[in-house]
C-alpha cells in the first residue's frame, strides 16, 4: 500500500500561498489555530487534587505529574514559544505584502502611476458625460417635437 500522504499544515499554506492576501489569511489562521490548540491543551489539564480552582503554579505542578489528556505543549513556556513562532510566521507573511515596505522613491513612483490612472479614468468619464449630455439634448428635441405634433393633432 502506498504511504499515507501527509496533510499540509495551515502554516505551510501560509508560507507557500501564491498571493499575498492568501498568505496573510493562512498565516492569521495558523496563529488562531495555534492559540486555540494551546488554550485547549491548557484547559484540558486536570486541576490538582483537593482543589476546585487551583493557581497556575498548581496546575503546572499537576500537569507535570499527570500527562495532559491530549498531546500538546506541557508548559506555559512551550506554549509561549509555539505562539511566538507562529506570530513570527504571521509577521513574515505580512511583511511580504506588496507595498507594505516601500521606499519614498517607490511611493512617489506608485503615486505617479495612480495619478496617470486617475487622469485616464477622468478622461473616460468626461467623454461618457459629454455623450450622455448630447443624448439628453437629442431626447429633449424628440420630446419637444412629439409634444408639438401631439398639440397639432389635438387641434
């Protein structure tokens, strides 16, 4: 039988996504999933015996004596380390977004491009407006002619 294909992680999707938006979404998903996994791992640890609501130190001591119900980070330091790694991956994905880190020269070039696009669109809109105004004048003339002819036939 062929070996089972390993399922990709959300973090791998984040790093290898084809476009920046997908990369960022996948990275945010990875951070959220990692955070939820860490919370689940912590919340599933049993409380110390004889204590309904123990302190974090009590819970940590109990978790070192009793294995967690599900596999996961065993200490708060490990949870913190895992979250830090995932946040670093998210930061890297965000940093790779186009335009996020432009130099002033690149920003000016981009503004110039946008200015040209706006001028082109303005020209197109002005041409459409002029055509619409011409059509309106033609329509007014047709309506005036129809109104006069209707008055002439009504007499």
